[in-house]
């Protein structure tokens, strides 16, 4: 018996609030046809949406952006901690959204009032280095000393140890993962093996660099995969990061900073639209900074993105820890030789 053809009926559904014309959202929903029992069934969407906020601020200029000798750049970092953070908190309060704030130790100690407001608002706090130091530039002892000190700072201000970590520059050293396991972290937001599907971290990949002084056969070798570890990854995604296109860095030869936020909004929407069309489940994670999203033109864009996403059924706003815990329930750790990816992703 031939399976039935796809049903042609479409349903129009109004989703989201409709207090004014700008908030009226009409979505076409196509039913899925179950050929096993010749019935229509509607597959519910479950797209977890997350704001990860990195308060690089002064520490970013000290550790990464080459502004350690520039009073102007240091002042821009002060803007992030003293002006940008409260503005973003107001946006999250307006829309009743949780967020995960990855706060370098330098920012915790430099902006205690802003950090207290984050804690009082009930948001999650994760670790993000002390002065945004690149993990692969530090010795193993330096990296552990920084991580340990930052855990202590976060515990002091929030009353609990962090469970999530963002490696500065999204770079993990050979020991980063083992340190995270040692100190009780359950998830990381730093590896880029996937974009909108969580996965388990894999460490120990090896590859051969090209050396033109040697025979070609010396480098014609494939990458060898390492081992999967019991650490959930919420994928790092430069295309969901506000900083590269919208922050001017004097010492970066290809610095951004002059990109229209509406252009960034367009590619963020395109990514959301693809995820919503192609995936029934996923984690759509923003990486934003008060250095950038604390500016008026970008704040307005963030508000438009929130309203756009809220116009879709089957989305929810969660902390990154909640997204990671939810993934564990869907896909248990598969062991060191298992697939880091959930079947079907």
C-alpha cells in the first residue's frame, strides 16, 4: 500500500500577544503525516533560548583586546560595568527573562554594585577567567590559580559555586576540561563542534600541521578524535556573538564596530528561522556583552529580537545551566568512545 501524500491543509495560528498591530504574529503551521496509522500529528517545538552575557569590561582590555595602556579603552570597560549592565538588567526585567552572566573575576571585584544587582535579580552566574586571559597562553598552574580564585569570588557574591564556564576567546587548553571536572562544573560554553544542539565535550583531538620544509607525506594525515567527557557543551558560535561585528578595537587590523545592528539582527533572525524550521528541539544561545549591547542602538535590537522570538510557539527562555541539565535528561553521557551528539542531531 502506498503511503498517503502529504496533506494539503494548513493551519493559521495567532501566537504571542496582540496588544497592538506590531505584536500580531500569524504563523503557518504544517501538520506532520504519520504514515503508520494514517493520522495527522503535530510535533511540538521545544526551542530553548538563552542569553549568555559576558562582562568582559576592563578585564577584556587588560587580557585580550590590547587596551591595557589606553585610558580611553579602560573607560569603555568602565562603561560596560557601570552603565551597560544596568541597562541590560532593565531589558531582562521588562520581558521577565532569565539570563546567565559569565563574569570575570576582575569585573566581580571592580563592579560590586552591578554584580549585586545581577544576583538580586536571580540570574545565574558563571565563570569567565579573571582578566579575560586566554587559557592556551597560561601555564597549567596559572590557569588553575585563576579558575580557583574566580570560583571563590563567585561563591562569595552569589552563595553558590558556578556550574558553567566560558573560556576567554573560546579557547580551551589541554587541561581546561580536567580543571572544570575537578571543580564541579557541569557544562561549558566554549567548544564549537555544533551550533544549536548541545553535545558532550570532546578533548584530546590531534592534528598535523603543515611544514613545507618536510616531505608532503609528513602532513597528509587526518585529524584523530579524542575522548568524550561528561561535560555538556552549549556550542560556542561566533555568528551569535555581538562583539566581533560591533566593537571597535584599535589594535585589531580587521576590527568591527561600525556594523549596523539591523544587519546583525537580520542574520540572528535568519539563524533562528532555520533552527525553528529544521529542529523540533534545540538551544538558541546568544553571546552578548554590556560593552556592546549596553549601547542604545543595540539595546533596541535586542528588544526586537526578544519580541520576534516570543512570537513563536514552543520557545522558552532559560538559563544556560537549565539548558544543559535538560540536555542531560534527553541524552545520557555516552562514555569516552561514544558520540558526543544526540542521535538525530
